[in-house]
């Protein structure tokens, strides 16, 4: 029979949220286990899965020890936003309107994940359990016990579920997840473009969904096209040439001739909220705790802020306090509730407002875009929302 490994904190899921929590706790008194099925791999070329990292989370990743190790030549700063409605509405704003250098930084998911993994691997207080498949989880008054599929057993004062929207950890509890599929796919791909984008992120609210062009370094950009399932499937079935022509036409040929750099891929979009993100000896972070539409670009930023706030809470605990105490975890949950609610509901509300329709609603939302663009203080508020500062 295998010997039980003892940890203070077990993090199940070494994706961006889980690994960033481990790295934020590096050098602390906590002994941390990081459980993952397989190690992340950075794409050989450009990664089609990208994230818009807010300025606050750039600071958090710098604190985690990874930001300055990322290749700056592969990070695209977003300096301005250009948003178009489906019936003539227009809104543009810039980072400079609220005194920032950039609204966000566009970073490849795989490169962030790989750098977090390497940073965690070097820490004496972090043990990576990989490959590891969780098989059973039991919460007891004195500790939580996790059994892996290969028979290894682990015990910890606190288990953190960071294992995605279909969280296995959450499924072992009584916490209810309220899921609502958007019945859309987010279609992603990267392109080279003829004209410079000048650090501009373009977004079009169209009859067939929401299309975003996000600036990558040089004359390159990444797209996220949120569109109904049937249209997404048809789009993914196109030849590379036909798909490229469709993207160029949808964006009004704003950046001239396009060249496809990565094959198109699609992932399902869902809205999710939980009754609670904590229980005795358990905390859920990142996509295991909430899922939002990508139109605002804030999904990963919520996950990073979950990790930052939880790390701050744990680091501030006196040594005699139990890090799995439910009162400690509920204080963290209350601290995260306002931002999570605001981003989740505002993003969902924008998605509902700009769903394809005709008549008065279309006129109203496009007039609203143009009105917002004409009022300087409101543009500043929108810039701060885009940067994750509201």
C-alpha cells in the first residue's frame, strides 16, 4: 500500500489559474501539490488560443515570476478599441483616455502555461504530480483526502479546484453549477495582414455573431468569432482560402490582404454561475468557478484575480490558522463576489443586447454605441472596463 503524501494545499488543475496560484505561493510556508493529467506544451508556431491579459494581471504574472520571462516579441499590446454595431453604430476609445499605456496584452495561452509550469517546477515548496488522474475525493473535518487513479493518496488542509468548466473536483461536492449553453462556438485563428493594425483591437457586432480581431506583434492578429453552432460548423468546414476570404470580408478588409497562419478551431461557449465557490476545505477558482462569454475578454482575468486574492488571503493567515477553515474561505469568496458578478452579468447582458434581431432593439443598441462614443467620460469608463479596472 502506497504511503500518503501530506500537503497544506492541493491544487487540482495546472492550467493558468491553478498554476498561477501555486506560483503566487512560491517561497511561502505552505507545502503545495499541483495535480495535472499532462504537462502543457507551447505551440511550435503561433498559438490560436490567446488571452487578453489586463494590466492588473500583468502585474500579478510579474509577481508570479513569469511575465519578464515571456518573449516580449510575441506579446501584442492593445492600445485602442474600435467597436462597430450591426446597423451603423460606432465606438472608439484608447488606453490614453484613462492614463494607461495599454488596455490589455495579447498573449498566447500555451506560452503562459508553459512558463508557469517551469516556474512551479523549480520551487522547493511545490511538488508537481503529473501525469495524475484524480479518482476519489473525500472531505473530512480534519483534512481532505485525494486518491489518484494509480493508487497514490494525498492529504491536504485545502483542496483548490482549478480544473475547468467541467470541473471533476466540483462534481465531487454538493455545489450546484447553473450552466446555460450559448449555443455558439468561439472560432479562433491567427492571420498575417497587409496593413499595420497600430495596436488596435477591432470588434464587430454582426448579424452572424461577434467578431474580434486582436493585435499580435508585427502585422499579425488573432480572431475570436463567436457565432451560432451551425454557422460555426460551416465556417470550420471551409477551405483555408475561403475561410480567410470570409474573415477579410467580415472585417471590411480593414487590414488589407490576409494570410492564414494557424488552422481555424472552435470551442463551445457557456454561461455558468455557482451557488457557492467554497465549502469546508475547498475553493474553486477560474473556469471551475465561473464561465463568461469571450466578448469582453475577461474570462482569464477573473481566474487570475481569483488566484491573486486567494494567495493574498492565505499568505496573510497566521501560522496557527487552518488554511482550509471555511470561515477563511468564505471571506475570500465575499471579496471576489462583486467583481465576478459585475463582469459575468454585464458581459451576459451585452451578449443578449447584441444578439441578432431587427427593428427597434437594433436601432437602440447602435444609437447607444454611437452616443457612448461621443461622451468623453463614458468612453473613459468603457476603457477602464476593457482594461479590467472597473
